C-alpha cells in the first residue's frame, strides 16, 4: 500500500523514467506493445515500496527490477510455447475450448510460480525427477550431492506443492 510519504516519490520516478524504461525494454524485446506492458509491470512491482525515497540511481534500480520482470515474462513465454507445441502434437480430434486453454495456462503459471519459491537446487532436482524421470541416485550424482540430500530436496518440493494446493483450496 502506498503511503503519503512514498506516493510523491513513486509519481516522480514514474513521470521522470517511464518513457526511458519503455524505450530500454523495447530495445530488448523489439516489440513496443510488450515493452509498454512490461514497463507498467515494472512500476506495478515497485508501487508502495518505502525505499524509493532513498534512490540515488533510479535508472539502475528500474533496470534491475525490469530485468526480473523480463525474466518472468520470458519464462511465461517459454511455458506457453511448450504448451502449444504439446497441444499441436495431440491427435486432431483432441481440441480444447479457449476457456480450457486459459485454465491450463493459468495452472501452468501457478506451478511455475510455486517452483520459483524453491531454492534453485531443490527446483532443479524436482524438475529432473518429475519432467526427465530421473532416479534420485542419478540426480544426486549429476548435482554432486548425496542421495539423502536429494530426498530432502524432494520432500521440500512436495511439501511446497501441498502448501500451494492448500492455499488454493
């Protein structure tokens, strides 16, 4: 929530740097429409932050936040492309409605967001087991950790899945 003290700083940051950030994103993406969306997402992400009053390098700060937004956007794009490839591989009679497609994509985004809450090695081990079908011993060898560590990683990942399901219910 924005306080009276941070609101003027956010407004100034937005008015002074929004166009610059949008141009910067446009050079990264080559698409003005996506750049405009991601610039808005960047400012939405920092809305209400109290530390805006102490910014000495606003463009460096905005670039850092925008890079995170951009990474998330690229991940969503890759996820959607993978889904469309998998969908295209289905037999012809298997078609889904736009509502079903949206629901599946939203579920994939939720799963991806849940996985992003895990430490990197835990996420990697979980994906190796679930997507690649690798045995825990093989994952341990590839990641250079013990088998018991992989079992702990998997327990942590499965618990996070359960917590996410409970929160959604």
